[in-house]
C-alpha cells in the first residue's frame, strides 16, 4: 500500500521547521513511519493517508 506522509522536518536551531510530504510504499502505517524516519530528518508526523 502507498502512504502519503506529511511531516515537520527539522533543519537547524536558527531556522524554523519545514512542512514536507513524501509517498512511501509499505505494508502498514508503522512500517511507513519507520521508512520515512530512516530517509529524512523528521521532527514529527502530521498525518498519514493510505491510498
């Protein structure tokens, strides 16, 4: 299943967080969260939509 994940991305102490999204292919929401955290610097997850 594909999951579109919206998340806040940490850049640095001097800059504010950036809102970003990615599409991840995974078997579950938990696996999708693990994959997105492995490839980018996620501050926190905003939403996950499966399609």
